[in-house]
C-alpha cells in the first residue's frame, strides 16, 4: 500500500472508530489511546533525525525522560489521545534481544486453577 493510501486508510479508520463509539455509548472505551509511529530500523542517528523532524512538525521537543529507557521520542496529546514518534535505540534493542533469547527456557510452576480449589 502506498504511503498516501496507508495514511488515508488510517485516518478513515480512526474517524470510523470515533463515529462507531459515538453511536454506541454502551461499548466501553479505554481511558486513553496511543498512536505510535516507529521509524524504519536504521542507525540511531538516522532514526533520531526522523523523530527530530516529526517533533518539529508537531511543534514539540524530544522527551528527555524517554532517553532513560533507551527511547528517543516526541509526542503531542489531544486530551486522552497521544500521537508519539519513538525510535528504540540500538543499545535498548540489544538488551531486549538478549532478554528474549531466554524465552521458553524457564517455565514457571503451574498455578492451581482457582475454580478447582474452591470446588473442593
């Protein structure tokens, strides 16, 4: 899908969701909604440059608190809705990939079914 087609489809989907929720007040809604944009994986400098450009378009700045988590991010809020551009930096990706390399190696003890324990 071309970028313009993707953009139009996303915007139409968001509007359709808003209209649906407005027309169906019995359907519960979340407290907040996050719309996340991740730059295509590239060097940290290239991804940060894209986020810097987006921050400029948003009229905002880079969030220094995100740096502590290994992210480079800028965002704007519309009430409970947030649009955020975030680059996950190489060092943080490496930590995550190391952590995930253990996936499946450790199995927790089974948790007893609470319904079975109550029935006994």
